[in-house]
C-alpha cells in the first residue's frame, strides 16, 4: 500500500472537505483519506496506482481542481 499527497484547489469549507473525502474514498483501493483544508493537501493510502485523469474528472465535476 502506498501513501500519496495531492493538492486540490477550490476547497473553502467543511462541506468541501466531505465532498473531496467522499470522491477519493469512493475510488477502488483508496483508504485513509485526510483533507487539510488550510493547505489544500489531501493525503490518502492506495492499494494500486490512481488514475489521475479519472480523479481530475471526478473532482472537476464537483467543482474542484487538481493543479
């Protein structure tokens, strides 16, 4: 299992934290999602490599962005 940290733009409140956590937590093999609202960093554990395009698309649909 690997740990990864990404930046997510557009988060501004606890609702955003919940949405981003749910998006990442809904991906196969992802667990332990921790969102730091102040820095925009999201750390998670993944059993397999995450498809960045799929993640970017899901975040974009919710109004967030991978820089």
